[in-house]
């Protein structure tokens, strides 16, 4: 990359919640959010979704349908899943041939996940790797599935992350993304916005002593692309048979695509 290109990337601005920040600063700011809430991350998702994130994750894993029978290797890469919440669901649903590598840029989140895997006696089928979604340390065509839940909207360069997802998947491999979505149903939007902005940050402050991570996260949902636009981004990365399913009136979406 030339000096001009590097300078241009550094000077480009990206949304961090409702603020615009220098592209080179966004990852550091996102890292700080998740360092501050690592031990309460799943509680954070409970606050943001009213507990529904558990059912949504189950729905994504059900749609993925990891194989139950046989012992042939079925390797899943779960990105931005440091606490292991999705990985454990995949392992519990799949058979003995299923294994999951959890990749997360945040070491604190990974530490929580590794502890939980050991307590659940799943550490022989789950490994935890510190890695950036935009530059994964895995060879091409090494995974049967790539999952990411509530993580893609925090990645500074989505196109790079989607390109990496495509690269590491085998032919026939599947990309699945669970993410909050901007709500456009008028009555639901009003209730959802009130809950998001008036309830979640103060509740986060009451429980953790810090409302700023929660403020960022509810804002970041509003700046994420609408489902059709994100589906187009997935197709632009090379995926085929791209589709999505709405959950709970469109509060969250599961996106799916295949590398053919």
C-alpha cells in the first residue's frame, strides 16, 4: 500500500455509534468497549434483547444444522464469539466430528470463553484464538462454516471481514451472521427506541457502573445497514444463495450465504 493510500485510510472516518471517528481509531475504541464489559457480555446481550438473544442464537445454530452423525471433521470458525456462547451451542447440537475455533480480537473475551469451555468439558473440541476478523490467521478453504453473532457491526472494515470469511471457507462452506437490524415498523420502532435509549444505558450503569458501552452498542445498531443492503455486501464478497430471516419483528436478522 502506498503512503498516499495509507494516509487516506487513516484519515477516512467511520461511525462509532452516532459519532464519526478516524478509521484508524475505531478498532481501539471498540476494543475498549468490550474490555470493559467482557465478564458481563452475555448479560449485556440480555439487556439489549430482553433475553431474546438466546433464542436467536439457537435459531441460527438450528439453521446451520451442524452434522450430528458420523465422525468426519466439520470445522466451524466462530468470529467475534469470545465468550463461547455460540460455539457451545454448535458443539452441543453437533456430533463428535464437529469442532469450533473461536476467533476474537479481544483477549479478555477469549479468556472468559476458555474458562467456560473448560468448565463445560468442551475444551477438547473448542479452541480460542486472538485474531482480527479483517486478517484471519487461517489458511484458505479450511472451515466448513463461519459464524458471527452480534460482531460484524463492530468491525471497522466489513468488506475485508466478509472477504476473509469467503477465503477461509471450503467450497460448499456456509457463512452465517446474526445481527441486530434497524427496525422500520412504526409502532415497534417507537417502543424499541424508547427501550434502547431510555432503559438500556441507565440499566447498564446500575449493573456495571458504566453506561457508555451500552450507549455505543444501541447507537451502533442504528448505523448498521438495512438487511437488503447487508445482503448485497455479502454477495459482493462472492457468496451465493444469499438470504436472510427476520427475528422478533425484524429486531434481529440471520443472514446466510454459501461459497460455491
